[in-house]
């Protein structure tokens, strides 16, 4: 009942020409894959080109970040209004690299989540513990805090589109993937906290993706975990064949 969602996070990679070369190769590889929602999140400067290149296909385009206000004196920022105006449909919120390097906090994640919902952007909210937190055995507390802060004052009636991504920080870009057991345990904690914030019915329908060194050869075993509803993929999403294989391997 939860349709898988497989999202590519290209981070600070690919010019518009490189992004379109990717979509040209990628679209035919996944044209028959209707079991999952497929989303590419290019850098801001490649959003328009990829939106044009994927028009009338089953591939959707999202931003990697946004401000929560529509307009203002915020040099360098992009607003939800600007993203919807060019046809973006999704947005990543609270990626650990934004939390780590760009002062993203639980509070700004909450503001951005509210703004995304107000603008009909599908938000993919990233949560996850750092290595030191896992070693200190506070993973559950960290996830509960991040999820409950993200969902503060969110109207359950508007919450259906929300997607979460559990990304253990120690697994991002390190080649160290969480085992299916570790991921399952974390996803259960995230889903239980969603239930506390939004109710059991919504918690059962909201998708929770796994992210952190997802590759074509581990996608199927991760996806086999009942509580994993898709993937957020960094490094392995930069190559069209590899990302297409991850999409194809995410069949239940
Ligand atoms: P990775 O990145 O797949 O390269 O580990 C995942 C992410 O940061 O979303």
C-alpha cells in the first residue's frame, strides 16, 4: 500500500549539460518501472534543464534544499514559490550535510516542512544519527527528537504527502551501509514517532526511505525490510545505469 519512492541526491555534482546527458540515458532504462515513484534531485542550476528533459515521463524532479519563506532579503537562497514556478515537485529537507555544514536545525526543518506542504511540494525529510550518537546508544532519542521536531504543529489533514528518509550519518558516502536489521530497527523507531505526532493511520501510510551507501547490489536486501519504502541515493545515483538498477531492484 506504500508505493516505493527512489530518489537521487546528486549533491554538488553535474552541470545542466551533464544532468541532461544523464536523463537522456536514464529515462529509457526506467520507462517501464511504474512500481515506484522516481525522483532526481539535481543542483539548483540544473533544475530547469532536468524538468524540461523529463516532461511527460515517469521521472520527477526535486530540489535539495529551500528557504521556508516565499521572498525576502536572503542572499543565495531559493524559495518554495520559485521551485514550484519552474515545475519542481519534491524537495529534500534537513539532509545531514545541511545540518552539519549549513546550520540546518530541527527548527528550520520544521519551518521548511510546513512551507513545502503549503506549496504542494512533496517533502523528503532526512533524519539520522551520527556515529558518536550510535556508539553512545542514543540513536532512538536522536531519531525521536528529529521526527517530533520536524512534525511540530503539522496539521495531520495536510500530512499525507510527507516522506521521511532515515540516513545514518556514518553510512553516507562511506561505503558502510546499515545492515537490514539496523535499518529495520531505526525505521520502526521513526514510524512509531510519526504515530505519536500524527496518529497511527498516517504513520502506517507515510513512506520512510533508507539512505546511506545504497548500491545496486544491496538495494534488494534493504528493500526487503518491511518498513523500508524506498531509497535516497547519493553516489550510486550519479550513473544512469547504476541508479536505474536500484530502481529496478526495489520491487517487493
Ligand atoms: P550516499 O549518499 O548514497 O553517497 O551514501 C546518500 C545521501 O547523502 O543521501
